[in-house]
C-alpha cells in the first residue's frame, strides 16, 4: 500500500530537528559549535510552533475532521503526535544543555542559579537589583479591575502566585526582557560566573510585590501563531508595502499556540493561565533549561580566543574559472561559470553586478530578491546602477517570512535610487533567484548574461549555506529569463518554457516528464537513474511518480536535508530508492535534479524544493546545466556527498535515520573535502 512509504510532514520535520540536536550532543563537535546547534534547535522549534502548529491550529478552526493527504491524520492528531515527540526531544535538549554547561565550567565560564550564591554575594546582587532594575521594571497584579496583560511573542515573563490573608490567590506578572538589561549578569567577585537576567528578576520578585506572600513562581514564555495569509487580508486601497508592515505588527498579536514554563506551578494556576491565554493544557511545556537559548552566542563570543572550541577557520576561495584581472561579464561570454558556496566566494557575482553598474554599455539589470544581508552589497550595486541611469527592475518579495521588515526597508532604498520595484504577485511568492544583465555594444550587438541560483543573494549566508550559482551567456536561457521578468512586471507568470523550468505552470509537469523518461529507459532494459538533492520533499504528485519509477526499476538516490515525506527501501514500493540526509557545519541548501547518466544526462539546479508550495504556489526557476565540464563537476559533488560517513544519516524504511560512523582510517566528510578541493583549485590558479 502507498501509505506504507509515506511520512507525515510535521513528524518528518521533527526528525530533521532531532538531527540538529544530535550535533549538539556529539562530542566530536567542538564545544562552542555544540552551543550553536543547541540554539539552532531551539529557534527551529520556535518557528515550528509559530508556523506549523499555528497552521494546524487554524485548520482545526475550519474543519477538525480534515485529513492531510499522506498519513490521513486530522489537525488535532498531528498536533498531539507532534507535541508528544517534542516533549521527548526537549528532555534530550535539557540534558544536552546541562552537559554543555559542565563543559563550559572547565573553560572558566559558568551560568549559575542562586543556590550557588553566598549570602554576601546575594546582598550585593540585591543592591544592584534595587538600584538598576526596580526603577524600570513594571509589575502587574491581575485583579477584577486589572486585566491579564498581553504577553509578547517569545518574550520571557516572571509569574508569581500571590497570597494575602483572607483573599483568593492572585497572579503577578513582570516582563523580564528590556534593552536596559543585559541577558547575562556577572556575579560580583566571581570572574566568568553569570546569572541569567530572568533568573535574577525571578529571585527578587518579593521586592516587586510588597504586601504579598509568594506561594510559587516561575518563568514563562508564550509562542504565538505567525501563520498569516498576507494576501487574504489585503485591501487594494492600501500601499502593498504598508500592508506588509501591518502584517508584521499583526503577527505579534495572534493567538498563543504554546506556553513554556521554567518550573512546575500549581495545576490550578496553570489552568488559570491557560484560561487567560485561551490555550489548551496540552500546549503547556515545563523545562529544566532556559526558555531562550540565544545567550549561548554571547558565551561563544567570550571564548572566541579559544580556537580549539570552534571549527577550524575556513574561508571561501576564489573560483579558478574567473580571472580577477578581466571583467566577469566578458569571461561569461566565453564559458558558463558555476560557483559553489561557501567553498567558493560570492565575490565574482558581486563583481559582475558592480561592473555592470559602472559599464556604460550595460542598459539594464533585472533581478528577483528574497532574503538579503543586513548590509547588502547587492542592493548597493543596484542603487549605483540606477543612479548611473540604467534601467533596474527589481522584484522584492515582501512576503519572505520573518524577513518582511528587512525587505520593506531595502525596497524603499531601491525606489529612492530610481529602481523600478515590484512587490511580488498576488497569491504567489516569488522565490526564484534570477538575474538578467543586458549590454548593447557600439555596433548595436546585444549581449546578455543570466544568473540562476539555488540560494539567496545574501553575502552572509553565502558563507554558511551550501548553494550553487550558475552564470551563462546562452541566448536561449536569456530569452526565457527575459520572458519571466516581463511576466512578473505585468503581475503574471509564464505558461510555457522550453529550456528553463518555471513554477507554478511549467516545473512540476516537466519534472514528471523527466521521471517518465527514466521509467521508459528502465522498462526497455536500459539503466534508469535519478539523483536529487534538496531541502524538502512533500509534493505528493512527484512522490507518487518517484514510487512508480522505483517499481519500474529506476535507481533513485536522494539527498534530502530536511522534511522527507517519502520512505525509501519499503519492499515492493520503494526498493530502488535510497535517501540520506547531511547535517553539519554548513546548511545544505542547494537543489540539484539529475536524470540519466553521462553526457546524455539532463541536469538542473534550482531554487525549488519538491514541496507543493514550491511547485504550485511560488515562482521558481530551474536552469539546465549544459556545459559538460560543469555537469561532471556536479556529478562529482554528488558522488562525494553520497559517500559521506561523518555527517550523513541513512533513512530507514520506517522513516527513522541511522547515523553513519567512519572507521578509524576512512572518514569522508563531504563538506571538509569540498573545501579542501576549493583550496587546491585556488592554489593551482595562483
């Protein structure tokens, strides 16, 4: 049966976050890097509640009996299964945190509570609290006349159960986060010893509620639903940029989907909190670790001079295909160029943009922008181009979740410089990474360079995420890229492409055709072979086609970092499908689709995962890799990743993952080896 080889999306995502947690637990990983993975696990989980649990919550309001299309679970069943698994993972998270704190003490840094503080030190801290904290802290006692305060999303509050003679118990609330307070408070006369700000406030709560006895106290943090359909609440009379700014404000006020507590509270008090928050008791989580792990990055900064506690420094290398002394545009006219981040630097692409901005023969630059660096060199080049009189068309996707405010600011700057800014398309996100530069020579000759990437135009993440960037002067690709931009400017999407694969109308159907081609090979006795690399696989139409291909004898190898709703190796269904996940120092982010082998293989790189949202509800672009040298290079990359036995995990037929462990002589870390190769190529060039 088909259901035996399908996995629920939410539970598959939790398996991915478990792999992140494994990195925090792994003693082979340097100590400060383990702190980073622990913090990433926590922030991932926050987003999961805000977006995925938030979405399931909304679905329950619409139709409690609706069933998802893979494991046929209702929204309520999915929330129950997910929260059960989350409690198990958070128990491991808490244990990992305490283990790491013990390791930090060996390095001279400790985060303590008041049980470890002497009376003399406590008096000094109380003096600090009275002087620096009490004047700016605001406390609220919930009464008939004083309503329960609004709790901001992901902010920590101190709660107290207050008692006075002859009266019912009351709840006292104090916000613990402020720009006025450091998160880590250094303990006097104990170098390297710190107390978390929220623990500091919690300890001295009696000073904020004079006249009451504090029967119990705890720290609490609310996570709110952030799953907003921006288009469904859009008023056409509003400026779209102003509308998205309002969406950002609205997100902070949506209903709670989780309550986290640092200690056990009386069940009646927890019930009272849930009533105020309109939250089910099964959404309450009690932890034995801090509610917000972001302070771990501060600790890392304190230990920055201890190189052995971090990964060995690695720096993106110059591409051996690019000569620093010649214009990048001219070199792309001669050959296709492929950059592989973070092993190779993004500098050649930034040079291409800056040279285009200054080249008097360049007439236009067109580009889609999704997530940008805070201090973006890309925007700097586009602004320069517009100020130099070139036509600059920029589609800025304001619906890039949690990056809306950043994109709003960049769009304003681009408009002020004279760029023609488009704010996406109604009902669709523009997620493609597409750039087209046009140059007209003195004799009237038109030359065009097209760039298609798998990742954002972001200098910071290009050092942290593995991505591919393809630059070419091929006319067929430029023609179709121009058609994509013309459609976007009209607020439309293209319906047909012969070279590029472009969602939402000509990606999924073309992928089906490509898979069918491999099925026909296998059925005629030839070798059918498919290799895929992406972040996530959820599109049921494509999953069914992969199952069909496996049954026909097509050999399928997939590297799926995150969500994977298909189980490989299920007898009679997916026997010919093998799936691995690589989680390590760099976030695996590139998307590769390869059909067939050798020179005849059809190979693409793309911004699109095989998720329904990417294939049917976004504008995505996949470009063919046509240069034989580049096809061989991508094949070699895939081969190396497939052999990884340090960061890779093999998916099992039940959907679980088993980590590969190298022997003593043969560790294969694909990320390290790809960096080694980038260094080697850069040295050969010199």
